[in-house]
């Protein structure tokens, strides 16, 4: 019986709650930081700390226990090889919760759950391109005409006028800026 156990039911039945935990942990270990609600983050934080503690002692039994929760062999090997090695010296407190704000739709408190030791992505070194000096650009049609007219008539100079580029202005419609009110950035999962 589960008398007086009132923590982290998440308003779900058991299998649904386990699936939620599995997906939260999967995302946390793959992406190293996730955005979720506060109660889900608290639930996933304790489970993630337990998983990393298991991974610090790399035994077959611990791998099987991690597989029961995570359900993916590649994810278990990622946890035991990559994530646990970053926390070799730590005894606990492998994750942290950073508060964001409230979600727009239902006013739920949103947080970021992240691993303390984040693996930095290595950016490939960009090769600097050496620009070769190209020969001078051929003259455009208008300049050629001006030069040819000057050659024909040595006493007269022809001024070539360059038109400024046309700026396209958006046409104003009847509703104008009212549409922008409804196009605010939406919360996405």
C-alpha cells in the first residue's frame, strides 16, 4: 500500500508517468539541458541523479538497472561512458534547475533542467579563403557609351548618372499592424 506517499504523481497513471520520466531523462542525457515545468523537472532531477550515481560504478548489474528506466542500449552506453566520466569526482548534485518564467497558455512555471558539467561542442575550424586578385571588372554598358561618346567628340563630356537602388516599401493594407498582434511567438514543446 502507498499510504501517505504524495510526491510526483504528475496527474498520470503509473505507466504514463514512467514514460514521461523516460522521455525527460532521454532528452536530458542527449541534449544536456531541457526546458520543462517545475514539477516535472524536480521529478526528473532526482531520477537523473540516481542514474548518474549508478553510472559511476560501471557494473553489469548497474547497466541493467539503468536500462530498466531508460529502455535504450545506446543511451545507457552514452550515460556510462560519456556522462558519468564527467562526474567522476562528484558525489551528488549532478543537475541544476534554473527558473525561467511562467508559460503563456496555462501560467505553469517553466524551468531549465541541465547537467552541471556540460560537454562543449567543438566547432570545426574554418579555413580562411584567400581571395585571388581578379583582373579589373569590365566596364558596364553605360560607362562604355560615355567613353565612346568622349572619343567621338573630344570637347564634350558626358555625365553618367547612376540611379540609386529602388527601396521596396511594403504596401499598407486596411488591417496594417493588427495582424502582428496575433503573431506573437508561441510556446512550443
